[in-house]
C-alpha cells in the first residue's frame, strides 16, 4: 500500500483543490496542494490535455502527482465549450452560455484525473449528466450555477456536489487504483 499522504494535486484552481481534498480525504488519501498554472496543450481531448499536464507537473515536483482537466460539454453546441471551458467561462461566462442554449438543454460535465510518478502515467474519468438551467441559480464556482444534474430541479450551486460529481467519480477510480498499487 502506498504512503497515503504522498500525492500532490497541482492546480491553479483552489475551488477544485477543496473538492479534491475532501473527496480523497474520505477515501483515506491525503493530498497536498501545489498551486501552479500548468501549460495546456491545444487538443479536443481532455485525456491528452490531462496527461500532458501531469507529465509537466511531475517534472516540477519530482514526486507523484495528480492533475485534473475538466469541462462542460453541451449537446446542442456539439460539445462546446468542452476542453475550452476555462477560457469560455473567463470570457462569456455563465450568462453567455445561457444566451447560446435554447430548447435542447442536455449537457455533461467530464473530469479526467491524470497521475504521473515519472514511470507510471494513468488517467481516470468521471461524468455527470444533466441539463443547463434557464437562469443563473446560486453563486458557487465555474458552471455550478447553471448545471442541474439529472434527477434534480436545482443547480450544483445548491447541492452537496462532492457526493455525486464528475470529479467524485474520477477520483474514486483513481483512489481504488492508488491504494491497491
Ligand atoms: P487547473 O487547470 O489549473 O487545474 P482550471 O480552472 O483551469 O484549473 P480546467 O482547465 O480543468 O481547470 O478548466 C475547467 C473549467 O471548467 C473550470 O475552470 C470551470 O470553469 C469549469 N468546471 C470544471 N469542473 C467544474 C465544476 O465541478 N463546477 C463548476 N465548473 C467547473
């Protein structure tokens, strides 16, 4: 069993780190935050982006690392903003997304967690299916105020999302593998 406190999470996003910490803590893995903006390759694949980020993070820390690449994929926009979610949030924001989404409102949040320790590189994925709300509800981070998971009439901003999120699912797969390696 690995030492359960020796993995870093490298991210510029403190909201993400808080979610990652609380999920992994529940799964008996203590994760340390290394705050950095990692270079992101241009790719339509979250896997490729996350794998590249993890390899780069390992060269910085020379210690086992995980990173995450996540995105919101909207059906009627053919998967936009997807891998561009961070840029799109910073530019047009939630109101800009609401202006683009009309009748068909289905969407998926995806999370890819990538691990690297210099010799092993591995990815773990999670998805949360739902719909884009018709208005901004709540004030949590990113797209939480406009995403309603299936089966809910409220947005992620008003829900205990760490119990059901795309990030919870990718981290559960990572944790199952990490503690058994
Ligand atoms: P790092 O790459 O430094 O980890 P980031 O915020 O740039 O931080 P991403 O590249 O993965 O992270 O960008 C994904 C964007 O998608 C993120 O900035 C949010 O706007 C949005 N997003 C992803 N997961 C989300 C969630 O659980 N809740 C709300 N918004 C989310």
